[in-house]
C-alpha cells in the first residue's frame, strides 16, 4: 500500500502484501494531484477494502482501480481488459509468483 501520493502517476500497479502497520484502511493513504489508473489490490491478502483515506483537491484522476479477491487477481483477462500488455511487458503463470502478474 502507498502511504500517500502527491503529483504522482500510479499506472498498471497491483498490491498483494499485507502491511506491518495497524489500522491500514486503504490502498493509498492521501492523494493530491495524482493519477491512478488500471491498478488493483488484493482484498484478501491486504485486508484493505477502501481505495483512499483522503483525496485532496480536484486535480486527481482515478479510474479502473479496484480491490479484487485473490482468485480474480490471478486472471489475465482482468488486466488485459484494462490495457496491461501481456505480450511485451507482463507475464502471468499459476506456477510462478503465486499466480500473480510478474
């Protein structure tokens, strides 16, 4: 999970790990003037159900960013439907990286 993002671009990203911090409640803590698109987090492994704790300002662009169950996070079509390039950039294999993209 990201603590906060200001004037950042988070594109084609995913999170599956849990946090060592208590009371983590979102994929991103605070965002300001940030673009987040085509990104995902594993609802089960992260224990996080919300996207952001606080969204500051009106210069944020957030789309195609979803929390998904682990089974869905391991389906290539989820990513391809949102423009991830599995021909040249990404790979996915149930026997590698616990089935998550690499």
